[in-house]
């Protein structure tokens, strides 16, 4: 029987709690339940049989924790645990006189791997994919009929598991996730964000399990049915655990459970099961309560949705602003930042666009002289660590796109595909595999058509081609191309007409890079903002634009307010009054001096004042006579305990921003090559805040810091020393347990690079400890590292 | 008492964040300047907005023998200091409490963009998780009508952090509250605490000591 088809048209009953039932059967506390597959197979078989007799059509194997990252000891191999689990399920089906794959299906249970993925945790995304792949491949090999990825509480891990399933088997894949009372996953994702991600990646059914009882799941179940276009599964706990006469019982009994499940089936949910605390009795009651109900038809949701790891952005009536600033075309500073691998510049661009109202951020890092494949994934990872907005991955290189789509945490926008067959052949397979909303440009082998009719035809061709891959129209957003009105006075009209026709006749969402319209004309924002309003009025769903442009945002907020898209004018008022605040605050700062701004830690003022000073003073004089003395004053205050860490760092940041201002005026040749220091938090340690403090101060004092990050292996540090020809290495460790790794690093350096000095610091270190592990110097705080570095390089 | 794993969570405004403790973590030893105060306040606001307090806990019967403590007959921890802390107790609560990943995200964001804020939010997080543990222990003591000995965590004295998998496993921390371990047994989210709180034998007088008085690491940078 075709399970994919069956669950689309019928109610499918899945079994209930396994772990909680095994505990009742006497599973010793602390023992991994999977071991019972081999130690007490009759218990597992008998539980499976009870579920079959209760009416379950899907058995979940006792493999929830069977993952190479989770295996605690080597008593049994992963292979043995998974084979025995599936054999037990097969035996139960046989003993019940049922047919596997017809009456009853074996679902390989795949639970979380117990580790958190980077950047929050220390598990690499690809390592997670590989671990899940091993479990799933074994499951298919030993005869599982489907894969059940369950109790996921992090979107990134759910993505890794689902991708692993898609890459290592052809079985149907169901994915269910666990919400808490706030209706978000443990790592923060809303239901819509999860639905967008999992549907995009091609799950066959999605839903919720564990975490909550049936009552608390009702609202989330409704959202799932409303927003998804595939079958939805609901497997609640038997309520919450409570204590009765010293025993644990769940507070929802089988009858109550079944009556709520009947209600939930009435919303349009197709997969019904149970989780912790539910028993065959619960499933039997659920089957009895719902067996006469006909499964509701699944409604296709037509909303265009992109997501990040927490947020979803739906293209509804309110236009979506896509921030355009992370794109090197025509941006000198960004080009420099990319060439010098200075991601902090890009991260600031990301955050400031979000602060100004962008809902999606475009990420384009294409420059001829850089490795775009690596840079795009690096930037995507870095931006996702500071911003929770969905991203638009923008590249003409399909390899760069694929790598970025793979590691992106969420359902991305992709920029772009066009009507050329070669473009569609390259991009659509990626969208099909990883999910995403793709921007479709209305151009093809013959270029950009002059008329709206022809542009719409290309859009229709792209939509038709996409549907061959199973990519829905909702996952395409058409860019009808804004061309310079200065070279053809009809061009704005053509674009606006195209947007109107695409919206009204084709029923597809649209996007425009609006600023092209004014190319070659003065005061471009004036034209752009009016064009934006005209396009919005004709149905434009989203605009790729500069959210830092006040005129553009004025047009956007005004449009939303006038069209009734801004309840109580909250956004309009917020925007309009916010601008006044900034102006008055700036006026107050008129007479501030640079050293005062640095000492007090006023970062923005320090930058502005330094820029003003540049008009009358020599850049090097500003550094030597103003910035350095202010910094020294704060530094020595810190050493004398009159100034403390927060103030020291605020001053350091203000000094850095003054340096940045002055640097704009220094010609390359004035930069003398600076002294280089390597910094690292040692292997096994993930606390890098202390190392980062040292880094900021060293940079302030003009040292070049090669920051190797956290959890760094001794060999990596040695290699960097040799590669960069460095003579001073700073090592940081927070825990006693990781000081061992610090000692190993120092030993390795003393053998392979004996000229290198080491300076160590961190919460557990003392002078005695530092001496014991053979460090050249112990620094009790960041300033002392600076002082030591100064003496080191004077020699 | 039954031995099921339970969870406890409270709204952000219920937890008292001891600002003096946060300042102690920052090693600020005098009244901070206005600029620092302003930043501290804005960091507090941002922290309170992001934080989500969660804990999972489980009651265990314990046996203390020599320098070993056995929990629910299922696992044993070897530590002289812990044995001393739990001496004569018949039961203990094991718990894992966390401020959740949103706080880690906030710290990581400012680590890239504005380190001074990262440092301050980090200290606020350390103070807040202590406040939440106090609240949790108060809740447990009221709910189960017991009194606790001072709570004891892996990493204190001779109780190694390598015991973390057993302790987190015992209260199903990864599944219930999303606290996981790195390969080196450090907790993520970073502002999390796992601990054992011994139930005082009936009739034992509760002497009040501050947390620092209970600790024998007298050369600690953060000692009161």
C-alpha cells in the first residue's frame, strides 16, 4: 500500500508512548531503552502487539536514541540496536497475523541527537547530517517502511535529519516537532517557520508530538492545518505528569484523550498518535472515537512564506522590504570588507537594516577576486548568528547557491532564476531539494522584452517549468525588472503594467529592485520613492531596496498607513516620531571633545567628532594626540581600579570607531605593518568572551590580532604560528578541565616553535598554574596582556 | 515521593536579578558611572525581553556511603564534598535550570557587534540564572514541604564536570528544557545550572549561610 497516498486521504493511526511504557514494564532507571531490543525483546514485541491490537497502523521502533552521537557505551553497535528493533516490530506484526507494508507499517524512530548545532552548540551541521544518515540507512536496510523524525526541538537539527533521510533513502518521511507552552520550539521557532522549512525540504507529513497534552496542542494543530499543504500529524502526551500516592500518573485519561483527539481530527489532522504517558488503551479509545470520521480534504495553502530559525515572513497584503545593502555592486566599503574578510562590517549592515524595518536581507558577496562559494556560506552563517531575519541568497553561481541553501537555517529566498533554459535547469533542482522561494527574472535567451505582455509570458513559462519539478507557484516571486526611465521614457510604465498583470492575471507574487528606475538622473531617491508607491499601488508584493533611505521608508510607511495595512498607525507613528528623537539627541552633542567621547564610551560621537577633526587636522596627529592619550587614561584607570571592565570596553569601542573614521583619510602607504599576535580559546573550551575582550584591547593598541576562535586544537595554533610567522600567542581557558589542553598547546609550541612566547589567562588560571604548565607569562586581565605585548615587541 | 521528571517555568518578571551580583561578576567594585548604569539598564531590558526560564527536576532516593552517593539505585557519583553535603539525607532533587538559547543568541550577537554589551549581558545572565535557581528551590521546598541543604553543582570541589551526562540525563534536560552538553561536558545554553539539592533530614536545623560562605574556594575572584 502507498503510505504517502493513504495518509493524504485517510486517518492514519500511529502508536503511542514507548519509553514511558517500557519504564512501567520495568526498564531499569538510567538504562538506554534501545538496549531492551536485545536484552528483553519479548517486552518490546508484546508492546508493539498491544498497539497493533489497539488499531495502530504505524509502529514506531524502539530507536529514539539510536544515534552514533548518543551511544553511551560499546555494549551493542548501532547496527545491532537498529536491526533488533526492526526485527521486534516485524515479529509483532507477524504474530498478530498482519501484513507488513499493507496493514501495519514499521516507522523508524529518529529522535534528537542530544547535541546542539553550531553556532549555539559545538556540533557541525554536516556531522549531524552524517550521524542521522547512518541511522536512517540502517533503518532502510533492515526493513523500515517509513522514517519518523520526532520530538525535534530545533529547526536546524530537524533540517539535518530530514536532509539525511532524503539523501539516504527513498522511504516516506514524517517529521514531528515538540513545542512548549509558548507555542515555540526550544530554540524559538514559530509553527509557521517550522512548517515552511519542513514542507520546503520535502517531508511527506509534518506535525507535533511530545511536550504538551492534547488540550494544549489544539491551537497549534489548527495552525498546522491552516498553513500546511501536506498531511498533519498530532501525537500528544497524556497530559502532564502528577503524583498520586507516590506514583507518577498523567492527568488526561484515555477517554478524555480520545475525545480531544476526535476534535483535533475534525480540524483536518490526518495522523493521530500518542507520546509520553499514552498506552495502547489511549490509541484504542482514539480509534474508536474517530473511526467513523472521514478525513477532511487537505487544503493547499497558497501563501508565499520564507523563514529563518525563529521567524516566518509571509507575503500577504503588506509589502515586504528586502534590504539590498549587502551587495558589493557600487559599494566601495563593502568591497573592501569582503576582500579583507572583515565580517563585522557586513554584520553591522545586517543589523542596521533590520533595525530600520527590513523584513528579509539580500546577501550577495560576488566579487571576481574572492572565493564566492566559501564567502557566501561564511557570510550566511555569520549573519544568521546576529539577525533572525530570513535571508535572500543572491548569486549567479549555482554551486555557491547550493552550499548556502544547504547550511541555511530556515526556508530561504533565492535570487535568482530567469527564463533561460540553462538557468532553470541549474536552479530548480536546488529549490526542489532544499526548499525556498525563488525570484524569477522576466528575461530569457532573447534578453529583456520591451512589453509587459512578453514579460508576463516569460513569467508563465518559468512557472510552468517549475511545476515540472513540483515547485508550486507560491514559491516563485516574479521580478518584472525595473529599467532606467532615462533611456526609455516608457520603461517605468512597462514595469508597472507587468506588475499589475502578474498580480491580477497570473496570481503570482512580485518583487522589484526599484532603484534601477532612476539610473542616470539626479536626486534618485525622489524618483525611486514615487516609483515605489506606484508599484505598490499596482500590486507589488516586495521591494529590494535600501531601508536606511529615509525617503524610501517614508513612502513605504505612508503607503501602508493610507491603505489600511497599519493597524492604529502604530508603525507609521513609530517611524515618524523615531526620526525626531535622533535629531534632537544629535544636537545635544555639538560641543563634545574626542577624548571626552572616548573616555565616556560614546561610540557614535567619537566617529563623528573624528570626522570633523579630519577637516582641520592631520590624521596621525588625531591618533597620537587625541585617541591614544584618551585610551591610555582609561587603561591606567583600569589598572588602578578606578575604572572597571564595562567602561574600559565602552571606551575601547569608542576609540575603535574614532580609528575607523581616521582610517578613511589615511592612504595605504601610511600604514606600517603591525605586530602580529595569535589569540585562541583552547580545545574543549567554548567560553570565548574573555579572549574577545583581550582582542578588542590589543587591536586598540595597534596590534594585528589573528583570532583563531574557540575550541582550537593545538595543531591548528601551531600551523597558524608557522604560517603567519608569529612570535606571541595568547591562550585562554575558563575551566580547570581545559587547562590541560592549554598545557598541551604550550608543550607543542615549545618543541615545534621554541621562539614563540605564550601569554595565558582565564578564570581558573593563577600565576602558579601558569608556571606549572610552562607559560611564558600569566596575565590577570586584558590590560596586562596589552602591557606584556608592548614589552614583547619592544625587544 | 514519586520519581517522575517534571518541569518548572516562570515569566521573566518573576525572577529577581541581583544587579550587585552581576556587577561583582564584572568585577566592578564601586558605584558605576552614569554611562555604565545606562548601559546596564538597557542590557537588563533587552535581557528580560529575551530570557525564557525553564527547569526540569526529579526527586531521587539517595544512599550516602563513604565518599559515594547513589541515586535511585541507578547511578553513583564519587565525591567527598558531595557526600559531606548530603550526609544523613535520604533524598535529593536533581535539577537543570536554564535561561534558554535566546540569551546565548543575544550574547553572541553583541560579541560580534558591541563587546561591552555582550560582557554586561553575560554577567546579567549569570546573576539571573542564580536568581531563577533560588526561585526554583523555593518552589520545590514549598511544593514538597521540605528544606534543602545548600545546592551542589558539578564542578564544585571534587565533583567532576564529567558527571554532567548522568545529572542532565537524570532530569531529561535535553528533551525537557533543551540543555545539552558539548563533547567536553559544558552546558549549552551557557547560562544554565545543574545541581543537586539534598533534602534535610526531618528536624535538622537550617543554618543560613550566604552562597560564598558555603564555598571553600576562598581565593575566588567573585567572592563577596
